[in-house]
C-alpha cells in the first residue's frame, strides 16, 4: 500500500499501519526450477486498518487471476478439514431441511471437499471455483463446478439460468477477494428469498490476541471482524442472524446470514456473544489495532533464537507443511536452508519444489523418517494436533515438535 490508498470497502483514506512485514514473494508461488528462482519477485506486505469501517487490509500486489487461476492448495489433503466439512453438511441439511429438490452452492469450492458430502445425501450442488486445476478434481468427485471468479457478473449469469440457492457457503474466501463489494453483491443475487448464506473466516480478534501474523500474505487481501463483516453485508442487502465460534485456522467465525428483508431467522445467542466480545476488545476503535508490531517482532526473536541455538548445538531442524502462513513466517524471519534443512508436505503439487523466498526444498512426509531431524517445526500450526499425531514416530529417535506462534515453543 502507498500513501493515498483508499479502503477497498468504504473508500476512506488508509493512514493507520497494523503491521509492516516488509517485501515478500507470493506465499503460494512455489519454485520448480532455476529459471523460476531467477525470475522470483517480491512485493510489499503492509497491512493497514481503516479508521472508518475497521477493515484490515493489504495491498493488491498482483491481480487475483495471477494467484488463483492455477492453485497449489487442495482442501482434501487435511483430514480434519474434510471432517469439518462433513459435520457442516449434516448440520445444515438438518437445520434447513434440505432435500433432493434443494440447491447448495459453494463459492471457492476447491476440490469438492465440502459439496461432495451434500452429493452423498442426494442434494443438488454447484461449486464456483476459479482454479481450473482444482475444479477438475472436484468434477471427478461428482461435484458439478463452474470455473469462474465469483461476483456480480457470475451471479447474474447463473441467476439468468434460473439457479437459486437454498444454502450458499463461502469458507475462507472472503479474505481472498480484492473487490469485496463486487464479491458480496453476488450473494444477494443468487440466494433464494429464504436462503441462508454462511461465511467462515479467521477471526481478526484471534489474529491480534494470539499474534497470528503469519496468516497475513498477499492473497489474503482482508482480515475480518464481525463488526466489519456486518457493515459489508448490510451494504449489500444482507444481515447476520447468528454466529458460531470455531477452532479452525486458529479460531474462526462462521456467520449465518440471509436477505435483509427475510424474517424467518431470529437473532441467535452466538451473534450477541461475539458482538459483546468485540465491543469489549474495542474492535470498533483504532486502539484495538495499535501495538501489534512489537508482538510480531517478539515472535521473530523467539523463532530465530531457537533456530540459531539448534544450529550451534549441531541439531537438525526440519519443517512440516509447505503452508502459505509458513512462507510469511520464514520470509519475515529471513530463514533459509542454513537454519531449516527441508520441509515436507502431503500435497504432491508442492513436493519437489522450493519454498518462495527461503528456497527450502519440499519433500514427501516420508523424508522425515529418512533424515531423522531433531526438531520438526510445524508451520501450519492450526493443524498441529493432526500433524503431531500422524508423525508421532519422530519420538523414536528423540525428535520433538515445535510451534512458532505466538512465541516459539516445544510440544510436550
């Protein structure tokens, strides 16, 4: 962001820094050869907060099409996330009484990780997914998928085909859209009159309290609180009627919304509870966003102290999870192969590549057993329980797991 930039929602001038993480490459731009390394680019990663609507946001470093049209993230590689999606399908099918005459749509439907559960229940589905490579995987799972970016144009086109959704889901995508007004306007167009929209997003209050700065990267254009999301939805004819607090992604919100003139759904206790928490934290004041940078700098100090101490003692450190958040962490801390030997990941799309910026090589998880590192740094810390259970055999050679945030600590 530069001076004179305006808020992507309300057009107010952005003057307040939330945190400046310097220049970093795109977090999911994995490198496959020497030519890619030579052409690697970095962009400013500077988050600011709007003093009017309190939307935290980063610069539009590159067009969304350059990030999402061919994407390395496949949701189904996380067993816990697939189970999260299954539970959602059961809950919403029961809550809304969905049948084979109902229509469920998901925006940013990825590889069909969620909609396949509705397919199994005989409910009609449509995924809307901009990445053709992941949409192809969804189609193989029986999930009908429209390859497109979601917004007013896509919504108008689908509505003209007579499509309306009884349920629309948007999981961890609202943060990924540079034109947030165009994106949200599409939901009102496609929702049935009594339709329900659910949006899941990491809660900005947790990002602040738990120093989850590594969730900031270029493809996350926005960082969201309930107070701001309610403002954005209201501007586009939608209202929140309930909220769930979820453990996913370090602490998320799932908001339930409908059209503003829909009177079917009463306000829930979850909505009142989260409003109260955010009010107590002052999320509608700039004071809540001040003082974040020193906390981030302390995390960097703890990570580097641990890695340098391990190196001095001749210990080998590897990492698990070639995650976008890990790339933010490693680049902000200026960590390379001198401190972390390699990283492993279950996703074949990421294996045999180098991480952006740090150029740490990525291998399959089996590489851990071959190399027997003394420490395994879990970069996607939100999946620490799942990963440490899957990789518990590292204890056979005395290996231990480390978590980088809020400050680096070892698991028992």
